C-alpha cells in the first residue's frame, strides 16, 4: 500500500504540474494518472488501496466540503436568495429530462433506463467546483453578487437530490416502485442534515471558546465530528433520510458564524490538507475508469453528454431569471455548474452490479461524463472567470475581520 501511495502522489503531482504548465486543469493530470496506474491499464496500484478507494475518496470530499462550510457566509446566501435554492435541484431536473428525451432515441434504451442514466450523470462534482469557488472568493471575483457562494451551496445539495432520485429509479427497475416516502426523503434528509450539522458546529464553537487548544487539535476534532456525521448517514440508510455531507457543510457554517476568527484559521489548515486529498481523490477516481467502455461508446454517447449539458445550462439560466446578474455573470454560472466526477465514479457501476440490462451503457456514459466534463468544466472556469466576473476588492479591515 505504501508503494501505491508513493506512486499516486509522485505521478499525480508530476502529471498535474505538467498540465498546469500547459495551462490545462491539474485535475486532468491526476485523472490520467489514475487511469494509467489503475487496474484497467498498467495495474500498478495495490489491491488493498483499491479496496478502500471509496472511503479515501469520501474523506477527500469531506475535507473540501468542511472547508466550504468554514468559508460560506449565510449573509451572502441570503442575498442570493431564490436562485441559490433553485440551483439545488432545477438544473439536475432539466438534465434528467434531457436524458429521458434523447437517450432512447440515440442509444435505443428504455425511458426508465434513461432516467437511471440521467440520475447518475446529472450530479455535479463539489470536489471540482468547491475549490474553484473558494479561489474566486479569495480573489474577490463575483462575491458582491454572491456567485461563488451560491454555486458552492447548490453543488453541495444537488448531489443529495440526485442520489435519492437514483435510488428511486433503480428500485423501480428492480421490481419495486416510487413511493411518496421515497420522494419525501429528499427534503427530510436535507433539513435533518442542516440541523444536525448546525448543532455540532455550535457545540464545537462553545468548546473552542472554553478550551485552549492548538489549531491542529481543532482540525482533528472537526474532522472526527465530520466522519461521525457521515457514518451516521450510513447507519440510518434505509430507515430515514439524513445527509451526512450537508451536515458537514452546516457544521462548518455554524462554527464560522459563532467563531469567525477560528474558522478562518482552520480553513487555512484545511487548504493544506486539500493538497494531498485532491491528489488522492482524482487519482482514485481515474483508477475507476475503464477506457474500454469509453472506447466502445461511439460518437452517439459523446453527443448525448454534450446535449444534456445544454439542458443543464438551460436549467441554470432558468434559476437566474429575474435576478440582477448580468449576462456575463449568468454565462459564468452556466459554465461553472457543469463538472462531474465523484458521484459518477461512486454509483456509475451500481446498475451493472444489480444485473440491469442498461448496466453497461450506463457505466460507459458515466465514465465519459467524468472524462469530458471534469477537465472541460475546470478549464472553462479558469479561463473565463476573470473576463466574466467583476472584481470586488477587499479592504484591509475586511481581510483582518476574515
């Protein structure tokens, strides 16, 4: 395992740095590292690290979502208002609708199979989007309109909505049905996650106020609480809805509201953790990609992915109607809300494992969506934000308060 970790970090940094020199997203190099080292190519990675790959990817996601919570200002979200809420589910619904309309015609699958495929592909990747939005916040780009905060919050909730729909559609394909209780889990899991996370964050703020602890110890405590919240989601699975990842974000937000200066220092610590976590996440996501599926997909599957992305962009545009955002700012939001990676890697193979007839093609489209949208989405954000988003300089007093 130690050899595999060394290879992951060294090769991931090498190819990531090479992509950065070529003005390409570093995560493209990390994905390529995983593809090359993974079991479907050179097969260099040890089986033991692949066995815990899902857990390592989840840890990396927890790290970046916790940092998102520590930097998320509720006042900015309130200023964004209705669009921030709509981004949580409207673009995903548009993309799933596009998949249901187009996939049967292009790929010859049933409407239900297309709905399953859409519920996998429609999830955006917080692991791609959140670091980019944090960078925009640090540079003061689009922050006056609350654009980075709005996109960051929407991406955190979007996955919960899409995964619940995926469970409903696969249950229907497996001989079950879609009940009112299944659909009710979406708002219930979100609300319960927010309440549990807010309670934990407030409790941590009180503890940190009373006890003198090093920031490194505070990071370990916050990480441990985050792991427990996500573990609670696993233990409650099948009995009641609860989103551990939303709880992680809410805990960071509550801590930031109660102890802003502590949250700023912890966010800096998490930024250093993310350097290693990002490598692990995207290299291991790349290791799940089987290029044989991608190579055999043909142009129709690639065309389908680009077409449903247009549906998603239309959904983002609808969310931003009757807002004060300029056309440039709306265009940026449409581009920024496209990258996919983590959810597709996590659940893309489930229909195949269930023995569903659509399993192969669903996995193929999920793999292609990662390879196409993750690097292109990251590249689009990096190349357009300076032109499309107005800078909002932060004065010295504001920096000190942060």
